C-alpha cells in the first residue's frame, strides 16, 4: 500500500489553547476514503533526554515531582528545547542544570515520539 493512501489532509484548524509552551488544536481532516474526522492534538517544542553514564558504569537518575500525576518520579535528566536551541546544546544544559554533571563525550542514541496519537512532541535521546 502506498503511503498516500494513509495520509489525512487538513481542511480546517481551530486553536483551543495557547499556553506558555503548549498549544492545543482541533482540526477537521479529510480521510483517504473521502470521509472527514476530527483530530485534537498538542504542539510541543520538543525535548531532550540524557542517559548519563558514570565511569563506574552507573546511570545517573533524578527525582522530580510531576504535577500532572501528583507524585515524585525517578527519571532520566530531560528538558524541553528553548526556541532556536540546538538539541545537543539543550542536552548539555539540562544535564548540568538537573544533575550538576558535565560529560566528556556525547553520542546520539535516537529519536522518540512518545505520544504520536495526540502530540507533535519529539525527544532526542543522548548518551553522556
């Protein structure tokens, strides 16, 4: 099957929310079969996640309170991109801000799209 047979085309778009860094939209789209549907999604600036490896092989994790889930979480250092910021520069900044560590070497691990069903968010993953 050709990808064109899967593509939905925007017919109309309404901005639902313009927040500090998130924007929410409701679009009407034309489906490949000729019907229409509604799609709601969040536009996100993108983010980085760092996997900091110490010389002894340990991974640096951090604890942060996450308001949406109302609990303290254990997670890898991460953060959103500032407008126009290079992803590696963001990764370096976030590692230092969140852990106090800097890294001698950096290697890109890959790209994640964690919530592709309703967000444009991407996360660049880096080993440090």
